[in-house]
C-alpha cells in the first residue's frame, strides 16, 4: 500500500565482466528496508526519444495541482521519524528508542560500526556557496535532506539544495558526486533541472559537505496525491485509471529522453514524481547513472526494482519495469507489493480493475515481465501502447469513440461480414482482409519493400522472391502473398523459415501471421491462441482485438467475441467489421435490441452505412420472430427505409420484409400494441390485416415485374395472389 514507507537502497556495482572479482555472498543479500549489494551494468537495449502532448494526451482531464508558496513548504521541526532510520551501510535499524525513551538522531550502528546522523546540516539564514540563502528544510529522501533556498545571483529565484543524511557515508557522497558530473546536461521539461553543485562546511565537524542545487518544483508527489485521494474518499481507493495512465504518458517521455542520452533513471516510484499545475516532473536524480557506468552505486527501491538487477544490473528494461510497477501501485489497492507481489502482479481473477480493463493489465504485465527481453523495448513503445489503452478506457467510460492512428498496424482497408444479411464470414476471407503490421523501418529490406508496387498475389510473390536481401519482413510479406493465392502449404513453409531466423523474443509479428494462416486453415482455436499472444504484446492496438473477436465467433464463443468486438467498436467506429460482428454475436445470444443499436450507429460517412441500416431494418422485421416484434420498431423501420437511397428492387424487397413483419404481428394479436398508435400506418398501410395484405400484394407484384427469370416472376405472382384479401369482385 502507498501508506508503507519505501526507502531507496544502494548496492555495490560490478566491474565489467572480464574484470570482475569472485562475488561475495553477502553482497547479494539485503533486507527490505536496509541496503544490499548486487551488480549494476549499463547494458542498453535501445530507445528513442519520445515527445507527447499535455497531461492527459487530450483524452482525459487530470485535476490541476496548485503550485505551493515555497515558504509554506518549510518544516518547523525537521526530524527523521524513527521508523525510517536505517544504517546506510548494512540496513540495520538505528536511532530507535528503547523502553519509551526517544532514539538518538546521531550515533554509531551497533551492527557494522558505521556512523549515522539524521540531523539537518543547514539552517535558516545560512548562505551556501556565497549565493544560496537557506530558508529551512522541506523534506528528506532516501539520499539526504532537502532544503529550500533563494538564489541571490539569479533574481532571488527559489531553488532546492539536496544534502546528505549522513555526511560520513561514502556511498551517499558518491551519489552526489555522480550527479555533479553529468546531470547538468539533462534538459527535458519533465525532468527537474540541475543548476549547480556547491559545498558548505558541516556545523559540527567543519568538513566540507556537498550539495546539489536544483530547480524548485512546488507541487505534490504522486504518492501524496494518492494518499490525499484516499483521505477524500474515506477509503483506500486508488486514483482513477485514466488519471494514472495520463501520469504514465508524462513519465515515459522523460524516461525515454534519459535513455536517448545514454542515462538510466533506476529508481522510479510515486515519491519521485511531482505534479505542479498541469505538469509532471521527475524530481530525484540521485539514482540516475550512465549506461556504461560500472563504478557508482546502483540505487533502487524494493517493490519497484526489477528482479534481474542482481544478475544483470540496470538496463532500459529495468527502467521500463519500474514504470509498470509505479502505475500498478497507483491504480490498484496493491497490498503486498513489497512482499507477496514483490516481482509479480495480482491477476484479473484477483484484481477487479484488471478484469475490467484487460488491455491495461497486459500493458503492466508486459512492462514487468520476468524476462527482461520480453518487456517493451523502449519507453516510446510502451507509451504508444499505453496511449491506445487510454483511448479504450476513455471510450468505454464516456460512450464516445476515441480513435487514433496505430504506429504498428495499417488501417482496415477491407471489411469482412459487412453485409445486410449479416452472414458469418468465412475464415479464409477474414485471413485475407485483417489489418497487417506495418513494415519495420529497421528491417534490412524495408527500403526494397517500399519500392514494390505489385498488387496481384502472383506478381507480389515474384517481386518478393527477387528482393535484393532476405529478411523477416520479406518472409512475412511472402506469407501474406501466399495466403492471398490460396497456397497454404507455401505460406506455412515461409512462416517456418521466419521462425528459424534470429529475432527478438519480443517480436510478435510471426504470431500475427501464424494466426492468419490458422484462420485460412479453418482452425479458429489455433488462430485465437496466436492472436492472444499478439494482444499480450501490443495491448493498445485495435487489430489484435478484432482478430480475437472474429476467431472467438468462428469458434462458437459468442460471449468472448462480443467482448472483443465491443472493445473495438466502442473505441473506433472506423472498424466497421466490428459493428457487423457485434450485431451477429448479439443476435446469436438473443440480444436483438443491442444488435439494432450497433447497426444504427454505423456513421453515414462509412461506405457500409446503407448496408448497416438495411441490416437493422431486417432485424426489426424478422418475420419468424413475431413474438419479438415491437410496434415502435415497425414504425421506425419504415421511416428509416423511406430515407434510404436504394434501387427499386432492393427497396421493394425490404418493404415487403417490413410489411410481412407487421402482418405477422397483427395476426399474432398485436402483442404490446400501443393504443395511441392504433391509426398509424407502416409504409402507407394501416396496421390491420386487410390493409397489410393489400400492401404485400403490391410489393410482390412490383417484384414480379422486376424479376430476372420467368420462374421468379411466376412465384411472386403466386405470392401476390395468395396474400390478396378476398373481395366481392
């Protein structure tokens, strides 16, 4: 829980592998509250800088946090609470009271002999570095006291001086020295700015103590905001999921920026992120290190740190892990995140939020995967997927679509099952029209693939076969071309070749094409398993959910199909296949009203708008479901039909279906009839058996005149004669 105290810990970094000394067992052990030691490395897995919009990405409103008057932040009695006093060398409890007597704020650790001192070293009126006038202590962190000061050399601006908890601690001093070396080059709007490094004599010993001078950020930490939310709601209720995701979308560009300049943040947690106004900033750079740093201490916090730090040290993957853990702690009641769930997440069966928002759970699960190679490969990649999840979350919450362009999939250029007859699409058809992953720009054959203009499968196969360089992308495009040809054996051989090629464990593209091949082979269960792996990897994307929906439908799992079709349709109305699919599975489950609602929501800008409206009319007028026909739907169907631009034959056939439904409804005794509508008409016919018979006769005779064969014409004339009411003439 956030009420728990989380302390930054440090470890002894390793030398490069060829220089390492035999490891000492004690360096790999530590307590959850003290210090431990394990290797830190600078191995990099690749990252690109990412820039995003304002807080909330324009999708969610995040409450503004007022910027505090700096002077109000000064503590009247700056004291380190006894339950937060630990030896920085061995992690043992120090400075604790005994038998009701208060503990000493300074002394010597009884376990290892390390001196400790938790008293502030600067006081109001002290002038540090000849320009920074101290106003007092405002907080303390895992690495030292933090003081508020005015910079008399730069317009009396407010600054923060970050000092040491224990000036005799070599590890903490090393951290400050490390900050002094390279952090001044950090320039990002979401990272606190380092201005200077100064020294000031200790008031007791006279020895010089180093201080970092940094930008003052006068807001509240995410931990403080979460605890304030608890107080306001009167219970341990997490922050709203949209707000938490918005925080993630501000944090990730800052982390990605550090990666782009070969730095690692290492110690992300809610305490180290402040919101001031509408902006977020990473405020504690004490754990930041160069990616090739094998000397300075590696700092971390239990419950947020990646499990592989002991063996592999800090990497981009371990930074991604801390982002996932931070979002998890903020968004759920995460009891035991430093113990039972220290390196895992509760599953959807145990956490209602994860059951409700499966895509969000998958983002966190991938970010905190036990295998670093299967995590997001960059902060930018995680931000892209998190943005897609935010669109989904906000669409579900508001009822308004939140479409957005994918960075890894193409558009839905073709649809499946988008017919007014609402036919279940064939698996082979679906396999050829589902969206395709975009070509990886880093693939060695990317340029050659971009120059291919062939569209016919045979021509495309020939062009790919003559590509100047073999690559994963060439093979995957060949799989699709073979599928379009209907040559499933050749498509399978190409996919087998892809699996034998060296590739990242995080590469989900072969799974996508495996799913397409399984569909083409009429194996929806296998397709579903493959698409589920893609969904796990890129949970912010629409395409995998659409693929899972149709695979579940073809496998007969209408409940799961409806869930995924709904995620797609409610997020983005341009995926019209999802609307028709959702209508089909609703009808299969008896959800007639839901099917009608979805079909009528297909926008008039869609080329499938008319087909959707016709399908909705047909659902309302299903003659074999007389017991489900509702009077107001008959009137609505008639009005919609009158507004549609249809050819004569199609309009007349649809009119006949509506009148047949009305006739059946009247014959059944007008169940649920509204007396106030007794004189109303449907397509010009009063709701009486006689008038509806005349209307149907006219429709059948009109269709007979439009018939394409004598047999059809004779059959329709017979229908007209049979339905015509008896008269005296």
